[in-house]
């Protein structure tokens, strides 16, 4: 899968600051709020489960990473983004 190799490479060469800025830019556009910052809480800015899912798709496609829902809902956006994990493409057991 060429796409996931690209995402893995991007995730390893992109800085945390770049990921944060990209995610904040996406959230500002999605929620129509240019004041969103890394110190904001996801739920306090109007985020909800659908926004969380869309953000995870964006981060997965752009950087090959995924956010944890509890971390994203409980803390700051910056903390959630720092805790993001690489997406694994290993098959799940049945």
C-alpha cells in the first residue's frame, strides 16, 4: 500500500508543531472559529463525536496518526495532538 508508506514517512518527518498547526487550521475552518488555539478544550470549542471522527480522518490521511477520544475530550488540543498515535495497518483478529 503506497499510501500508508507515505503516511508513515510523513508522520516521522513532520514536527509536532506542524501537526498542531495543521489540525488547528482544519478545526478553525470546520467549526468556523478563527480563535481556536492549542490551549482550548475540544468540547469547549464546539467539537463533538462527528467532528472528532472527521478530524481523525484528516490526521490519518495527512500524517498517519490517530487521536484518542478520551484524551481529546478531557484535555487541551495540544495535549491530545502530542499523544496521537501512528495508525497501524495490521489485520485485526476475528
